[in-house]
C-alpha cells in the first residue's frame, strides 16, 4: 500500500506533476532565467563596449602627445591638462558656454511656459501654431545653417530689414565681428530651443488636476496668480531637467557654431566642442590634447548635473518638512 502525501506537504522538486486522462505526466520545470537581463543585454554591450570603453581610452590617451595614425605616442603626464587650463582660448570657450547656457535656458523657460499656457487656452488655429513652434526642433541644424547664414551675413535679410525701417546705422557684418558673432550663435540657439521647452511644458500642464485650477478660480484667483502659484510649482521638475539638459548641450555644442562661425573670428564664438574638433582635424593636431579637453568637458558635465540634482532634492525635502496649515 502506497501512502501519498497531501499536495501541500509534497516536496518541491525539479519536476512538475499534472494529471491528464487518469495518467500522471511529469514535465521538467523551466529554468530560472533573469528575464530583464536578456532584454538589456544588447544595450549593456553597446554601452560598455563603445561608450565606456571610449571614455576610458580617452582618459588614457590624454596622458600622451599623439598626432594619430602610426606616429609615436609620447608620454607627457598631466601636461595636456595643464596646457588646457592655462590656455586663454579654453577660458573663452568656458565663458561662451556659460553665456550661451544662461541666455538659452531663460528664453526656453519663458517661451515654453508662455506658449504652453497660450495653447492650453481657447485660441483659433492652435494646431497650426504648435507645428510652427515645433519645426525648429525636428529640423537638422545642417539644414537650417544656410538659412541662418543668409539672414545674418552683411547683405542678408536682417540688415535689409534694418535699412527698410530706418535703422540703417545698425547695419554691420554680424558674423564677421568678434563683438557680435557670439550673439548670433546665441540667438540661433534660443530660436531652436523654445520648441523643446514648449513640448515639455505643454505635456506637464496637461497633467495638472483641472479640479485644482477650477477651485482656485472659484476662490477668486486670476490667470497670473494661478500660473505662478499652481502651474509653475508643479512644473519645477521639468525646469530642473531643462537646466541640466541645456547645460550639457552648451558644453558639447558644435554643429550650429561650426556651420555658422567655425568658432571665429579670433575665437570669439569658440566652444569646447569646436576646440576639440580643431585639435583632431587641424594640420597640427594633437589627439592627446583633444582627449584631455574631452575628459575636462565630461567632468564638468557630470559634476554640474550632480550638483543641480542634489540641490533640487534638498529643496524638495525642505519644502516637504515645512508645517502645513
């Protein structure tokens, strides 16, 4: 006589028993496979094999003087970093990066909020306006660069407009002067950044509870009071994200600058991205010096992003600790 243990007391083995037509059929249990790891494996290979390997190799290369190819790699220690930090052009590029970041960030936030608030109102042809605002985001800079050159050159559209409205005394070569080249690059960046800010702010405003807005209107709050007291505080995470993204974009800015001014004249519109490219593509190129600039750029981007995120988290934590009435 065979005694069968109740189902709840049976030991768990590697086989699973099922009954079909009075017969007991055993099937092997499936192996334990980390399902999520299988899906992230291709991205992990690409990240480790390309991105992080390139970062590590750039850090290694920054300690050499190397012109590329079969030329000899001469160890120089930290000389490339010392040369970069003592180069006036480097600090000009850093200054231009800060100016570009502040101007573009302010314009992107103001333009994004204003256009988003307007599009959430009942206005005619709202969809047409949305397309016009977003066009600069989806068009490649290489496509828009000839148009910007046509606008800002000496006999371009902008100078013609100034002459037609009686401001001919302001006509000048906007791209060929060291005092105005950075202004042109910054204005181009501001024009192209508003659409991205509009997309994020428009989506963020759509997530705000309509009942909250309606309650504020019942209490007598006007549009401006609702915007500054309810809408903008709820959009603070988006603003912080835009600050980080804009700073990283300013650090690695290359395409618009190179296509419009190539960092000139006299390095007046130089950025770190154009400096790195000039060291890798110029006749007297030094890939070790370019690698050192790349490492410095990466460190600035990482440290700044961490500082902005940590400060924002501290402010959120402090605001949550305040007593509520």
